[in-house]
C-alpha cells in the first residue's frame, strides 16, 4: 500500500520547492515579495495605530496572543481617525478608497497563496475557490506588489 501512495504522488507531479528549476527563481521571489510586503504593511499599520493611540492620550498596551488581521486593523484605524478628525471627512474617504484597493489585493494574495499550482510560461497557474484554473503572469504579480506598496504609503500617510 505504501508504494501505491508514492506512485500517486509522482503521478500528480507533486514536487518540493527545492526541485524548482533556476528559471523559476523570479516566480518564487515574486511570491515571497508579495507575502513579505503584505506582512510589512500589517506591521507598519499596527505601529501607526499605536502612535495614533498615544497622541490621543491612550497609553494602554494593546496585547494579543495573535496579531490582528487587516480587517481589524482597518476598523481600528477608521475609528481612531474618526475620533481625531471629527470635522474632516477627507481622511475617512481616503480610508474607504484604500480599503477597496486592499480587498482587491487581498483576493489576489489569497489566490496566489491558497491556489498556487505550478509554474507556467511567463508566470504560474493557480486555482481559485471554484477550482477554475487561472494563469498569473509575473508582470501581473509585479503590478500587484507595486499597487500594494502604493496602498501602504497612502495608508500610512493618513
């Protein structure tokens, strides 16, 4: 029975990341950049929220066993900015626009992380939640990373 499962694994063409060819380095690097950029945004937003809390006189230490998700961070940012700028709705409008962009990028990020299948010509194949195959080009991946970096700058300037 053990031999059958090994044969099935080979038939499905499952291979470890160490088996990727050198030409796939840009692909693996791009995926890593996407993940790291998102994580750095979460950490920067957490730090910015701590600064905002402190300037508003809130000196409590917010501790949690797990890091808050982007949705919770955005909710706290919206609430904090609303209290800070009661008469200025421009910041809240900017937050709403940033949230829309973040949601789009997060869907893309989830597709890449949860649906990655294999390298393909000029990119890679993913499967979405409905199990539809999608080709993602390296150019598209770079564009989404650049968009995420721009969103991060807009968000941290609020």
